[in-house]
C-alpha cells in the first residue's frame, strides 16, 4: 500500500482494493490447496507450485507488469503453501508430538515474517538515494522507486530460494491414511 500511495499516487481505497485481491487469493489458494491435498494425498506439488507462483509474481511486481494479476498469483501461491506445510508437519510427526510441532511451525512462521519485514526495510532504505530524507512522504516517486525495486528483488530471491529448497529437500510422501 505504501508504494501504491506514495509512488503511484493512488488513494487509500484503491491501494486497499489491491490488497483485497491479494488476501482473497490467499484464502482461495488455501481452500483449494487443502481440498486437493485431502483428495490426492500429496502435498509437495502444492508447495512447489505455490513458491513458484509467489516468486514469479514478485518478479512481475518488480517489473510493474500487470500488478493486480501478480498480486493474485502471489496470494494464490502463498495460499497453496500455507496448508501444505502444516500438513507436512502433522504428517511427519507422531501423534503425541503434533501439538508441539505445530506450535514450533507457527512460531517459525511468525519469526520468519518478522525477520522478513526487517530484511525488506533494510533493502528498501539501503536502496534510497544517498542524502535523501527518510521521511517517505517527502521523497519523489523517482526517489522511492529504487527502494521498492530492491525490496521486490529481495523477496523474489527469497521465494526462489524457498522454491529450490522445496524442490530439493522436501520429501515426497503420501499422507498417512491410518491414524495410530
């Protein structure tokens, strides 16, 4: 929303609409992904596709190409990843350890979000032209562009790394059908 308002000159309502697209697609991706995991019994393909969609969408946003569509793809990708990774944790652990496993998974997700915001802030501020005020409202759209660009490149690289790690490291197992 900050980029849309400060750099692109949108109002709060219009930038909020862009975020609604993102959030609705996260919800739709999580719903569809959860249903398909339950139906097929496999989860790795949804994590791989989800990270790929998120990485491609972030590159698309970086190049400012079809941003609404890119936000939809990013939301859909993250929506596919979230329930699939929860299923991985639940499926990998014995019944008596699933509660602590999910707690640690959620803690890691929250910690990752906090670290991710910090990384994005560092990338953004490091890319602003030297000698400019860090009062964002006082900067011109041209002065803000390198900061947003660096942020999207950083996020796209992280999503690409997550895609590659998932592709190489996540084991492909069918879900356990018998609960002991």
